[in-house]
């Protein structure tokens, strides 16, 4: 039910933080990385938990659930354990292209600024 909300938070955090850094020069880098790791991990973990809760609910509300649905709902917990221990890595990997876009944007801003000042 809340999986889409958590997915949206997961997706938006790096973009919002890096856009704030580009526009206002704040927050500091350590805050950006810490928030990406913590908020990204939490959002990823709760999205996975919500996914399994929805699967359990579908199993309970289905009179004769298929074997595939049962297998998905009652897996060994691998996805939950992965999300709990390595969700922060997923958040950093997702944020990596945003860091590249940030670097390109700052480079372009520097080039445009130097052109306006007549340095080039």
C-alpha cells in the first residue's frame, strides 16, 4: 500500500539533495551522503516490507492461491534480509548517476560563467 510512497522517496532523495547543493551550495557533502544512505536504506527496506505484506494479504484473501503466489509470499526471506543489510548499497548505487549529472551540471555552469565573463 505504501510501497509507491517509499519508492518515490527513494527515487527523489538524491535528486532533491543534489539540486539543493547545485542551487544554494548547501547542504554539505557529508550530510548529502548520510541522508542518501539513511533515507535511501529506510525507504528501500520499507518498500520491500510493504511488498511482502501485500503478498501475504493476497494469499490470505485468495481462496485457492496458486503455488507461484505462495512461493513468492513465503520465500526464505532473502529479499528482506538483503534489504535490511544492503539497502544502503542499493541507495548509493542508485545515487551514482545523480552524482554524475551533478558534476556535469557544475561543469556546464563553470563553462557558461567563464564565457559570460569573457574568459573564453
